[in-house]
C-alpha cells in the first residue's frame, strides 16, 4: 500500500526493437549519492542519523582495499611556498633541498606496455557496449535520483500522518481492542447533555478517517503511475508471446503429420512382427507353465507311491523340490494355493512315519534270536531311514534305539532265567512264582551256568548293536564327506569362475525359456536322475506330463546333479539340500559312538543287578576260594570282551566285582586269621615232622612258582614225613603252625594271581597276618603266654630256639612274597611294599630278642654259680663242673634247631657273659695273674671250662679268648 524508497521503477524502453528486460533491483543499479566515508561508517539500518558503535558483519566483511583511499590532490599540489607549480610535491614534507633524481628501474618489476592490457580491453569492450546501451535506455542517474528522493520524502511525510495501527499486517476490526482503538466508544456516548459535542467529535473522526483514505489513495495512484510503463510493456510482450505460440502450434501439427506417415510406412510392420514374436514366446512360457503345473499336480500320488515302498528320501526330495517350484516358478497360482500347506502336512506325516518305522526296526533288530550271527538286519532299509531322518534334521533318533536297547537287555536276562529254571526239576515254578526267588534256589554250578549264558548273550547283543551303530555312523560320515566335497567344489569354482560360465548361461537360458531345470539335466544325464532302489525305474517321456515318474525326476532337481555313494554294498542318493553343518554331524557321530558305550554300560548294569539279586542271601560271601576265583575269572572275561567290542571300560560290573572281592578278601582273611589264632593257641612249640606235601610246596616256591601244587595221593603215601624242612639246602626245624602258615601265605599269593583286582587288599591282609603271627608268637613264647594257654610247665631253651628258627623261615620267604606282589602292583602302588620292610624288621627284632633271652638265661646262671665260686682245691671245682654241664645242655637243646653259625655266635655271646662274671668274681677275690697258687687253681678251672666247651659239636674252632678274665696291669 505505502510506497517505499526501495521500490524499483521499470525503465522505459526507447529502442525501436523493444525487448523484454528483467526487472532489476533499484538498490543495485540506482544508488543514492553518498559522501566520502568516515573513519566509522554508518550502519545500513535506514536511519542515516545513527552511527554504529559496534562492529557490523555486513560492512566489515568487505575489507579495506586501495580503492577506498581518497586524497585531495589539489590541496597536495598547490604549495604556496613554491614558485613553480611543476615542482614535486614531496618538497612540502621534505623541504626545498629535496632533489628530484631519476629512479633506477627495479630488476624485480617488469616493464608494463600496452600489450599487457590487450586481454583486459578484449574483455571489457563488450561490457562497455552494454553499459552505453543501458545509459541510452535509462533515465539519467542524477535526475532519477533527485526525483526519487523527492518523491520518497514526500510520500514518507504524508504516510507518517496515518496511524501505525492501520499499517499492521494483523489489522482486523473484528478484534475488540483494534476496534476500540480505531473508533473510541466514548465518541458515540449519548448520556447527559453532551450530545452536540459527541456529534462534533464523530464528525471530526469521520473527516480524519477520510483524510487518511485520501492520503493512501494518492500514494496508491502515485505508485501505479510509476509502474504504468512496466504494465504496458508486459501487455505488449503478452501479444508477442501469443503470436509465437500460434506459430509453434502450427509447426507441431505439421511435425505430427510427418511422423504419422513415417510410422505407417516404416515402423508398423516391424513392430507387428516383434509383437507376434513376443506373443509366441508368452504362449511357449504359458505351455511350459501348464506342463510344470501338470507335473506338480502329480506330486501327491507319487509321494504316496514312494511311501508305500518306504522310499522316504525320494518322497522328501520330491516334496522339497515341489515346494521350491511352488515358491519360485508357480507362485500366485490360485489352484495351488493349498498345495504348499498340504505338502507341509505330508512332510510332518512322513516324519512320524519314519520315526515309527525306525522304532519298529530297532525293536525287530534287537529282539532277534541271539545266535552267533552279527549280520545287520535289512541294511538298505536302515540306511534309507537314517538318510531320511538326517534330511529332516531328526537328530535325536538314536535315543529311540537307546530305549529299545535298555528294554532288550532286561528281556535277555529274564528270558535266560526262564529257560534255565524250566530245565531244573528241583524248582517248582507253581509254588515259587517270582523269577528272583526261583533264581535263588539254584546251587552254584546251576547259577554259574546261567550267568555264563547271560554273559554270552550280552556279548552277542553288543556285537549286533555295534554293527548296527557302525552302519548308522557310516551314513553320517558319508553325509559329512559329501559336505566336504561340496565345499571343495565351491572353492574350486570360486577360484576358476570361467569353468562354470557355460553351465550358468545354459541354466539361465533354460530358466528364461520356462523349462524345468531338472528336465534339462535329465536329458543330459538320465542315469544320474534315477534312483537305483526306486520301484519306478523306467524313464518317462518328456511330453507325457501325467506320468508320476516325471514328478519323481523332478525330485532330483538341484543346482548340481545328485551324488551316488556306496556303503555296505548299497547305493544311496545323497541330495544337496541336507543342510546339516559339520559340527552337527560330528556331534551326532559322537553321540552314536556314546550310545555304543551306553550299551556296554547297560549290559554291565543289568549284570550287576542280577549279581546283587543273587547276593541278597549272602550266597556270594559263602563261596569257597575256588568257586569265587571261577566266578571272578568269568566276570573278568566278560569285562574284557565288552571292552574289546565297545572300546571303552565300563566300571559298574568291575566295581561290583571289586565289592564282592573285598567281601571275599575280608572273609578269606578272617577265616585264615582265625585258623592261625587257633593253631597258635594249641601250639606246644615242639618240633613237628614235615609231611611230604609241605616239602613239595616249598620246593615249588624254590622253582619260582608261588602256587599250591596239585595233590598226588599215591606218591604221598609212599613218602614218609621228614624231620626237617629243606629250603634251598638249609634245614629248618619248625612247628606245625608255621607249616600251615606257609600254606596260608601261598594261598594269599595264589588268590592274587587269580583275582588281580584284590592285590592291594591281599597285601594289606597278608601284612596283618604276618604281624599277627609275630606278635602272638612273641606273647606265647617270650611272654610265656603258652604256660596259661597250652599248659606248658616252662618255656625251655629248645622252645625259644625253635621259635627263632620258625621266624627265620618266615623271614626267608618275605622277599619272595614281596617280589610276587611287586610284579602285580601298579608303579604308583609300590609304596605299599614298605609293609614288608617293616615286617622284616619286626621279625629280625623278635629273633634278636630270642637270642638275647637265651643269653640272659645263661647269664643269670653264671651270676648265680660264679657268685659262690672260691679258689681252692679240688680242681676242677664244683662250680665249673655245673657251668660246663649247663653249657652242654644248652648246646644239646639248640644245636639241632639252629644252624652252626648261629650256634657259634650264640655261644660266643654266652662266653662273653661268662668271662664278665668270672672276671668280676676274681676281682672280688683279689686273685690276679701273678703265677701264684691261686692263679694256678683258676687257670686249671678255666682250662677245664675251655676244654669242655670246645669239645662240644661245632664249637671246636671257637676262639674263647680267656685271657680277658684277668685285670690288665697298668
């Protein structure tokens, strides 16, 4: 509405060929006259009176250049102190003495000529022509500026009279505040006597508003007059544009007529040929689609046919291929909208059928008669089932086999018990109903035969399970190998992509033409597209789409032809869509192998239960050594057989055997310890005769065999008992208890040979037995316990010597026993052999105590006799005669019992005691070795003692050294 100083008038064209010019901004082309800039330029805010007092981004962004410098040259040149105006103006500053000298041209500045401005003149000349033309068209700048400034100031003055409220963009009389501001309500009040004054005020307000309206209309008219030239110029340009459009429309119409003629003559026929060709291709595609639909329509009957022959893999392949075709090539076909869900349900039904048939197969395979035949039952059927289950990712099918395996193991024991009981007439099955009770009525031979039969059945059962599981594992490894070959082929194709370009292009062409890819592969490789085990093995015609075999062929449609593998003489087809990872296949193979281990564990567990059921009444604990050894060997043999078949140790039966063996060892040890205790309690410690069988027993040990020899009744009757036991050339006088103890020790050793698992327990028990014999014999002999137990009057030297010799005989066999056990112990168990070292030490200590006891007996005798000795006639004295008599009795008692070396060592110790007591008595009697009469008497007695002692058998070379009885002179 109001005019503005920034409005841009449109210049009037004075040229004859009037052309339209773009409206230019008046602020760019028509700038008002400005004075020289001050030090602080004014802010472009529209108010020239305000100077800026802060930096302006609008002004400061144009930095100062040399073009901003302005100098008043007349003031600089007109120096009144100079006579000549031509003088240089520098003298104004530097004085009159300044001499104008010629400046030497600089080497760094080039010489500027007109040629340097040639390029600038070429660029500026067109601009200058345009500038001159614009000067002719536009109003002179000075006149236009003055008119514009005058008009602007006048309009501004007039518009300032109009209130600002009318200029607001949101001016609306509907607003009560705005309405009250424009028309005050007080001017229309008629109350009181103010009517005339209100009427005058209303009239004045009306005139004021009329005045404001006139001012606005004048300004609007002025603005229209300023833009009249531009309006008429636009109308003139509009007529010219209409003429141009009319000419253009005529040219377009002519061009269309020409193009229509060209289309009829040159393009229509060719396009019709292309259209017919495209129609033909579409018809071919439609025909191929219909052919494919007919093939897919035969999927369900073909699947039923395959399922009737247990061809689960083929049926699953056909379903998978049909699903793929429905999703890729027949997607959106209304007639097949339910086929996908039907195939999914059919696939679930096949899963249930395969699981049920695998369960039936496992039951039939495991419940066959357990004869010595480990052939696999229907290997082809088994492999087909496993392939189908793997294809459907039913990786827990082996659990079905495991459950059937457990049930079969139970039935094996039950059937064996029933068959055995039925053959025993002593057992009345009508009275004794339970099988466990019937089994407990068997004696050991009958029960042993039953256990042997069960073990043999279990062995055949495990071999059969191993054969079946190996077949299943072989199928898993075939799939794993196929995956590996597929990856190797893909890697090779990635490294050499040129080799697959031809095949890829052929497949792409066939797909584009609408052909089923499997048909192309079937034509090229008919043998690879047919299954050997399929009942429909005849090739189908490519045109006959109603044959079920066509659907069967489509089941092998994949990017690669299916691979035929051979396992166990049966060729199976492994399709490429078994999406099982190597980790899953390896885990499945390990689980199947673990199932074989579980089969061994199941057999062992059932055997343990059978064993424990028989052991409830203490039957096993009552077995004698031979029976238990026979049972242990049978169980050890079964354990080794299962380890050979399954490749892993099962600990349950071995643990049960060990438990029974421990009970047997306890009973075995307690029986023999009790027997030994009874023998010792009844032993009178007299030398016993050695029967020939004991001599043979000792001789067998000397040959390196620690075992009980077989009895020979005829030979034993002819041989008489010996007085001594000959061991490696030495005579041993023994008591009957020791002979039986040796036999008991050999029984321990032989038991270890028969039952190796009880070696450590037997070692501990044998150590306990030897310790018990040592301590008990010590109590009875050295401790004189035999006086109360047996009723001996006294413990004689002969009893002591015989006890010592018996201990020496046991000590002789301890190293042999130690070596026997060491050969049957594990290296980590060698520390248990220290028990034998402790026992040997205890026995040696006991023997030394017996020897000391014998010396102590004579020592007390010497002390008693020599304390009453007097040096006087007759010679020999009665004291020395008694001493020689007692020495002879001692020699007579021990000479036949102890070896000669031990006898000599014993008498040397007795002689030392004798010399000590004699020396003490001579010192008491003050008898010295001075050659006097007393010395002669003593020497005669000593000579008598020496002669009698050396006259004893085996003591003639004994060095008595009787000179020690005299005190040495200092």
